[in-house]
C-alpha cells in the first residue's frame, strides 16, 4: 500500500495585505448577496496557484531546494492582476477570474518564466493554467458572471507552500521577495 500523501507543494502569487483585505471583503459580500452560506477564505490565505509540485508523504527537502533555487532566479512579481468575473469552480470554490487576457497577461508571463526556471532545475511543471483566486467555498454553484467592478490587485510576492492535506494548514517554505508583507509564516485555517 502506498503511503498517504500528507503534503502538497505549490507555488502561488499572493496579494499585498491591503489588497487581500478588500478581496476578502468582496468574498463576504458575494457570499451574502448570492445566499451561498459558504466558508470564506481568510484574507491572509488568498492566493493564485501557479504550479502544483505534487503530493508527498513528507516534505521532500530535495524538491524544496530545487524549487527554491528556481524561484530565486526569477525577478520577483511586481505587477497588477485584474479579475472581472466570478464563477463556481472545482470542489465548490467560488473564484474570481478573467475573460480578458489583458488583465492577467503579466501574471501569465511571470508564470512562464517561473516554469522555465523550474524545468531548468529538473522539475516538471504542469503546462495548463487558468488564473483564478478562490474567495468562498460553497455547495451552491454560480454561473460565470461579471463583477460589479473589476478587482485590481498587486502581486506582492511569490510563495512556496507546503499544504498539510486535509488539515487546512499552509506553511510558507519560501517567499520571493523575502521582505515581510504582513503575512504570517504559517497559514492556519
């Protein structure tokens, strides 16, 4: 029998704390407005997943080292992201997303550069990518619809996360740039 995969590693872009606070408030308004009765994603846990690096029984130090070296070789994110739509996504997630590539073009370009650095480091990053940010988990589904106002936020940093599967805990294993952005080292929820 294969060991349980208790850790999932992934790279994500996170918003600055002031942007995260306003996005979380929007999630709360949408939860009420659409009577979703869902679970809100706390501001300090909001992110856009760039690359899923796989599941593991324990944190693989060698993969963390390779991924960290690759991340350090890419100029840290300093761009805006615009999501103008919301919709239900996989696993009951209500997400913010974009139909307009212009709002996510810098995000896609950054992901491309990170993917090339990961490939150069010997990792095999997945190619498919649908830029989105989960704001609420709910059973009720919503069709894709326009937001009253587009959500524009600034990418504050790239983070490497160890998600403790099924526990709602995310440990930040690396952050680029390495300056504090008001986000705790571990996300529990």
